[in-house]
C-alpha cells in the first residue's frame, strides 16, 4: 500500500526506540497515539524566531536546519537533522519562552512530533521513555559543547573534517553556502579549503 504523502508510519521511530531500550506492546501503542505525523514542504518553517517551540521533532525523511539570523542578516546554522535525528529548540520547548532560532525544511520533510504535554504523558505512563529522552538530551548537550569548543579552538580545516565525519551522509544534499554557514566561514573560503585538501591527497 502506497504511503499517503501527508502521513507517516511510526515504525521508524519505534525502531529507533527499540535500538536503545526494547518496547513492549503498550509502549509501542503509546508512541503511535502520542506522536503525530506532519509533512513540511521545502523552505517551510517548522519554527520561526519569536514563536514558542511546542514540539519535539523526529525526522522520518528529509532534512532540516536550525539557525539564527544576526543583526546584519547573516545566517548561522547550528544544526542539521536528517533521517532518524531529532531537532528542536530545547530552551524554548522546556521553558515555554519565545525562541531566538529558526527551523526550516531544506527538502520536503516528514516529521513525527510530540507536544510537551504529551511527552509528560509518555514519561508518566512509561518511565522507560524518561531514560531514553534523558540520554537524548545528554547527547545533544555533548554535541553542542563539542561544537562550542571547535568554534573557539579549531581551525577551519579541522571544523570541515569534523563536519564531513559527522554529516557525511548529508554532504551531497547540502549546498556549499549551507555548509559554509555551519562552519562559520564564507563559501569562497570553503571552496579554497576543499581544493587544497583534494590537492594534498593527490
């Protein structure tokens, strides 16, 4: 049976959870009931600066970016998220405050979303998920901490090599401008950096 483009199976998310802690039938049913599918078209916002982040987002297919636009209009990409990744503004989500970040779709993207209230319901009815999401948030903190350390102590080449290691599956799905924004360099500098690395290998 062909999948409706506006719907998504929860199986990828159940598989994701099962790889961490196996779920029983009741827990799988909770996931099916509480996570809601939503399709975002390319360039459509999942979150805009000034709005409240009201959902945890799991990517079934597609690709998103989270970014901030500074006073000069420059875009600073904080995170990319593709299949089996999570993305949201954690501060806005938990503190119920306006976000300073944007999240938009770089491709047509299918998400499974859960609200803060339904996440509490999930924790209450199946404490196993409390542990899963705690580890998820810890890993997110580690990733952001490493990114901060890189920005203050790594060269552009080191940041690029780290990017290629972390997001190798996305390198052909992102534009040079998007990659450069994530690395904090200009597209022209990225082009020169890539050329230099290619020459050094040959």
